[in-house]
């Protein structure tokens, strides 16, 4: 965790951009894991380990959880980045 002094605005801005990149990466990672989970579930139904109705219901649940959590992480990262950009612009204006 980064601790900043009261006058270290540049450090806060740089940290915010790092947090933005991480949260956007996290959003995309959640999407990839969700797609892999859906493929795994459908694959189980294809080889006969799971019933199709159960696979479809599980896939929709995974899809909903993936979309909600991935979008939340991605949007949070974007929000942090926008706030850091505004702060950087205001600091440069003086």
C-alpha cells in the first residue's frame, strides 16, 4: 500500500493509473475465466457427464456472474483513470 504525503499529488496520480490498469486487467481476466467455465460446463454436457438442462442453467448463471463482476471491475478501473486524468489536468493548469 502506498502512503503519500499531503503534497505528493504526482505520486497519487501515478498510483491511480496503476490501479486503473490493474482493475481493467482484472475485468478482462474475469471475462476469460467465465468463458473457460462455460466451455468446461458445455464440454461436460458434450461428453455426457452433465445433463444438458443443468449445463445450460449453469452456463447462464456463470454468464451473469461473469458479466456483473467483470463489468464492475472494468468500470471501476475506468472511473479511477478518469478521475486521475482530471486531477492531472487540474494540476497542470495550476
